[in-house]
C-alpha cells in the first residue's frame, strides 16, 4: 500500500492491476513464473477482493483497471 500513497501524492487517477492466472499463455517466462509463484503462495480471488476493497476504502477516487485473461481467477 506504500506505492498507493505515492500515487495519491502525485494525483494518479488510474491504477492498472494484473490479475494472476494459472496459465498466462501470452506472457513471457518471467511473468509466467511470477503468476505461478503468487498462486502457489496462496493468492486467490478472496485475497484479490480484500486488496480491492482496501484500495477502494483508502483511495476512493482512484480508479482501478483490472487486467486479466479470459479465464480470470
């Protein structure tokens, strides 16, 4: 959340978040492995919703764009 405070200080209007998926087939190896690692460490839809809720409460004017694959979570 420390980055969000910086975004807020610089009046950033939009935040693009990439949602992790099990098969990010269009991404390069580093991003692919990162997705797999994040999921294996417990990241799931519930965690994502908690994060989005926290952002919404703390930074209500920040618009979030959620990027994912068709399969999503």
